[in-house]
């Protein structure tokens, strides 16, 4: 009887020591950015853009628009396009919106089209956000992240750069900076 109690006590002591130590080690890993509320740590460096092999066609993107109608990227063939997957609760998305607004405005003569895809969010949350940040580009609705998943968007923000011929040039997971945006726009303009 006494040895059984000692065994149980020993197991409890080991569990009490091992579990907190394992939790502390796991907590040191950088969290993954997912399509759910939350943001990556602000101390993380902006991720590099990933390029596509020449001739890689952009996936289909045809969704209902935030303000009605349809948003269809195929209808923009002949123009360079930036597709930005975002949500109103995503802090990096909020921070990069002014960059997208400026790019849309300054590259209007280049016929640059910007398309926003509201992923995993509601129109009710997005409408005041879009008005407040003066986003004038079309916003598509992807409430269940089905299109984001089809495109390979694994977190927010996730931005894709499409050449005028409809082929993908690059994509970036994470917040755009002015430098990263300029670098990628140079590939499609």
C-alpha cells in the first residue's frame, strides 16, 4: 500500500515539473499566423515575398462584393492587379491599408487595380473600416475563407501580385512595408 502511494506521489511530482517546463519551451516558439483573430508579433521582421514560376495563372476569384455586385479578378485581365486578403480585426491589415490606398492612387495611370478580399470577417465590421480608411477599391466577401484557402492564403494579411496577363508574380504573407510593396509592384507594372 505504501509503495503504491509513493509511486503516485512520484508520478505527480514528475508531471508537476515536466508539464510547466514543456509549456515554457513551447511558448518560446513563434506563433503561426492563422485566419482567425490575432496578429503576429510586431517584433517579427516582415516576411519576404515568394515568387511564382513564369506562366503560373492566378486562381479564380469571383465573389460577392461588400457593397453588392460581383468582384471578379478575371474581368481585370489586361491590368496589373494586387489582391489583398484582410480582415477588420487584423492589426497589420489596418496598418498596411494606407499603403494600398496610396499605391492605387499613384499608379492609376499604370491602370493598377487593387482588390480586397474580406476573409473570415463580417460585412458589418468591414463597412465602417473601409469608410474610415477611405478604401476605394472593390472588396470581395470570403466569410468562410474558402477562396483564401484556394489561393493558399494561410494568414492575414496575405497579398498577391498579378501581372496584366493574369499570371502570378509573387505573394507576401504578413504586413506590407513601403519597400516590399514597391519591389513587388515593380514586377507587375
